[in-house]
C-alpha cells in the first residue's frame, strides 16, 4: 500500500514540497496529492505588479506537475481533523474527504485588517490575486490628481507605493507608516529609499498610527485625516484560520508550532511550512512570514519527510537570512544585506542593478516551482518496509 502524502496549499512552499518529494521518493511507494483552491500558481511576490495592470505569465498546475506523479486536486480546504488524519475539501465535484498518512500544511496567509474600524469595508489589499485584481479595477477608474494612500511601511507597503507611483504618475500617492520610513534599513538603504520616494513624488506620513479607514480618507489615532480616493492596506499578514480550529498546537498568531524539521510538536505526522509555521531561526527568533522563509522551510520539510520514510539522514540546516529584496518600481530596487537573524548590515545594493537582482530572484523562485522535478538530479529511494507497515496500520479500522 502506498504511503499517502497530502499537501495543503500550492503557494511557493506547498508546491516546492510536493515537487521535492516527487524527486526523492518512488512513485510506487507514495501517493502525493496537492490540494489548492486555484488551478494555477500565483506569484505572490508580484501582486503589486498585477494591481497596476501588468500581465503575469500563467503557470497552470496541470502543466507544472504533468508526469511527476503528483496528483493536483483543485478544491478549497474546509477543515482538518488531525486526530482522524483526514482533510475536508470542497470543489467542483462537491464536498469530500482526503485521508493521509503524512500531512503538509501550507495554507499560508492573507491580509490582516488588524481590527481597525472601516478597513474591511473600505480598504484594498494585495495579499493575494483576488485582492490585487480588485485593486487593479479600482485604480483603472481613478482620474488624474486623485489620491492613493498605502498604509504600511514594510516591504509590501513600500513596493506597492512605488509601483503605483511609477505606473500612474498622474495620481497622488502617499504612504502612511507607523514608524519612520525604512527604519529597518541601513543608513545607505534609508537614504536610497527616500531618494526614490522623492523622485516618484510619494508623500510620506511617518509615525502615523491609523485609527480608522473611511470611504474617502484615512484617520490617524490622534484625529489627523489624510484624503484617500483609494486606501491600500499593507500592514502585514494573518495566517489561514483552519489550523486554530484543530487539535494541533498553534501559537498566538495561529501558526502551527514546529520543531527544527518543520514537524508539528503535537502531531508527528503533520508538517507545516511557509507562513503557516511557527519556526525558530537564528537567535531563537521566529522566522518572518516571507518567501525568504517559506522556500527553505519547504526544502527542510520535504527532505525530513523523505528521510523519515526511507531511513535516511535527517536534515539539520539552520534556516537563515541573507538579504531583503525590495523592488521600487520596474527600474529601481534595493537589496539590503542582513545578518542571519534578519538585522540590516551597512552593505546594500541600489538602483538598476538591484532591480535586476530582485527580478532574477523572482524569476528563479517561479522557475523552481514551475519545474518541480528538474534541476538537481533526482535520487528516488524506496520507503522502508517498517515505515510502510506503520502507514498501513494507520488505515486499519478501529
């Protein structure tokens, strides 16, 4: 009997896990099912580009995983029973249930309104494709001189503000940041960021804590109001809520608590990767929600699963950071080099070379997902009889 591996979510992390397992394990030994609500891969790091009307290359999953042995099921995950080892799904063919021997939870995250009044009703978001397309339609209807306010001074907010300002120089673009602009950057990085904002004519409201969002303005906690024909909310992410409704041990953020191999500390047959995982990095600091964390966590989890199934050596590679890649429109960028625990160092790459670097990173990440069994030669190893027997035992009726 095949060992059943179910991967929930086909973003960067989930798709990489499925493809990497297909490279590591023999098809006759495992059945890998990848569940995702949409039929094609979404380059989430390009949602600010999509929002400004740029076309993104389609990457259908049925083409990406053709011939790999991975079964792609287009369905929405509606629940996980970690004790019964089942997943509830809803798709075009109705509601159903998938049983697993090993589960990889990679449902990721969405935008986080943070409970600010009016945000859900009046703000736009770019945490996913539906939100980015909705914003694109709204921006297309704006006339010259109207104001777009981006709330959030982190990577997502900075990229959104500069992309919109470059694509629509006829609009008035502003950024509202809770702290100072680019506070997390090195002096060189901050200087370049301010230079680009000045060139693009972006107004910056620093140390601005939003108290509410209204249809035509953003209001600070102290009552200061900034006019906004469109408000873009980019203050961070919130994880998918399904894990919190299970018996899995989760953190205060709703992320699944995992060990160094990305395996759940409460349910050893469950792994969590990407934004869904509460994983610790260098300095005993939680890894931030990002592609920079998600991709190496996917490698780690896939290799750990393969090792445990085949009796191989477990990976013990610390997930660390090297740089923060920020696009500042299509013609400029900022590569901030960082310590292993994500603190800025003096070195930074700026300008067109940085834009090229960021584009290369994005294309490489997408290529890795779109070609799941290419690249490094695969070495498919057999699942050990002992582990296969354990998987079969899990299916015995009580």
